[in-house]
């Protein structure tokens, strides 16, 4: 009887080891998630734009890929100065794409509904897609300011 139980010992040990290994892998997988999801980053970005001011615009810039390049803040400032503070945004949908970006990073897509003030009075409704890139270095989602996630050939063809 002792020999029979002794033969089962390596199998039990192997099962225990694999269970522990699997549990550790799951824990690491959860720990690797960014603190803020793509939807939260987009909401925060537009909140900063709405506030205006140099400091809040710099905070908004930090949420984009423009902060990772040496281009400086001037192109970002020129783009954001046209943002109307009366614009209302609503997140419609958010998802992480199956296909990674050019450098292998995860890409998220956030669909946004806009209510933009019209020159004729009232508001005009519009929707747009905003792409975010997962920055592995900082473990944060960054808004794709330089359109790195856009397929140029597909864009030229209109698709």
C-alpha cells in the first residue's frame, strides 16, 4: 500500500506545482493592466482640453504620444487651441483591438460622440474614432496623436 501511494506522490507534486505556476501567471497578467482604461484616458484628455490654460494643456499632452517624441509642445498647442470648450463628448464604445500595432503594442479604439457648437446656432452631432497605444515602458494608454495606428494605404483608398 505504501508503494502504491508513493507512486502517486510525483503526480500530486506535479499537479500542485502546475497549479501554483498557473496562479502566478494569472496574477502577473492582472498586474500588467494599466491603472486607467482607454475610456478613462479619453475622458480625462477632453476634460483637460475643456479647462484650457497652459498647465492643463500640458497635462492633456502627457496623455498622448506627442509626449513621447522630441517634437515639443507647439504642434499640440496649435491643434488644441481650436478646441471649443462648449463641445460635449460622450463615449459610445471602447475596445482593445485584436491586431497589435506596428511595434507590437496593444491598440485600443474609443468611439466618441461629439456635440459641437454650430456657426448657425445650436449644436451639430458628429462621431469619431480615437486610437490609443499601450506604452509598455510606462504601462499607460496614450492617445495616438501622430496617427501611428492609421493604415496609410487604407486611408488613401478611403477604407
